[in-house]
C-alpha cells in the first residue's frame, strides 16, 4: 500500500481530513482519531491499548477500540494502519497479515488509505526534530526486536531479530548485525 500525500496546497481549516489511525501489533491494538491539515496532525481522540489473543479476538478488540473514539469518529471510515516492521517486507504488507487487515477493513466498514511502519515513523520523528540525530532506536514486539541505526540524520541500517528470554542478548545480537 502506498500512502498518498495527505496535505493539500490550501491551508483552510475546512480542508481538514479526518482519519482513523490503528496501531496494530501481534498482541495489542490502539486506535486514534486524527485531524490532518497543512498545520499538522492533531490527535482528536484515542482509545486505550487493548490486548488480544488469537485471530478471532482482534476483530472484537478493534471494534471496541473504535467505539472508544466517540461520536466524532462515527462518520469517518478512512483508516491508516501503524504496523510493526515484521508485518512489512519490501514496502508491502507480508502475505500472512494481509487477510487480517482485509477482514478488519471489510468487517468494520473501513476504507484503507495505507500504512506506516512504526519504527520508521519514530526514526523520522527524531530526524525531523534534529536533522543531525544519531542514535539507535529500538522497537519491541511480541516476537521481534527492531533496531534502527541512525547517523547524522541518515538511516544506516535496520535489523530485526527474533526475541528470546534473553533481552540483553537479543539487543547485542541486533547490534552485532550492524557490522
């Protein structure tokens, strides 16, 4: 999925775009109602983070999460997904996760606009605040640890390692892969 440019050249407040953003991982879900305009992105409402187990339970949690966004969200059906690095390969959602997203959008009458990779979004936010940012950003998910190596505002490498009971060892393995 490609994300289109959500900002228009007209800066009128009436040209705001209201969208739902769903951060979905292997075990958790959280929804946001966003207002997007030339002035930036504003979080209007957000749900609590909910855990789910199994393929059938995520749909119930997603519906509950969306209901927490209140009345303003009822007329919004455009959705952007925030996904973990392990859900994406070569710029596309991996085939194992496509049916889950398809069922989610179909069952909840949502119109997908695209997705972002959470680890990439965090790195881009850091760089936008400091164009010479250098550091290592780590993002944990149930089964993976994703490390992004950033040097002077440029992403040098992204490594994802499987998680084990040894978190320190997982982190060191990720660091070792950078060399």
